């Protein structure tokens, strides 16, 4: 199994949420061809179809219905890990409030 491709998994979720490659591409601001290629690569890697193609778009296959919850979980964990790494990067984080009193101009 190849290393997991976060972008490809996000694309799979967008297709599932929006029901078509075209809609997912529009949301991402990329070409339909790019989204289709990412989907085909993911399906080839896993050896099964994630979606059944219909005249009205795409619906999750039985395999797709099985893996979508796992994809969501994996991406949520990846986001939490990214936040943890950023929070511990040594760069101060948080809210800095500055209050200053204006000095009345003397004449």
C-alpha cells in the first residue's frame, strides 16, 4: 500500500458529499480531469470502486460506504496531529491584548 495521500482522500470525501466529480472540482477550484484522476488512482490502489457512476452523478458503492467513515476519522486525526505540531513548534501562540492610554497633548 502506498503512503496515504491526504489530498486524494479529501477529494473522495468531496465527491461523496457533492455527488459528482464536477461539483467536487468546482469546490476545489481545479479541473474535473484532476479530480477524476485522483479518484481513479485511489480506487486502483485499493482495488475496488468507491462510487457507482450513474446518469445523475455518483453514489457510494458498498465499499465506499464502508471506507468513508474511516477516511473521515483518518483526516480528523491528521488535522489534530497538524494542530498539535503547530501548537508545539516553539512559536508563541494565543491572543495578545494590548491596551494603551492616550496621553493628552499638552499645549
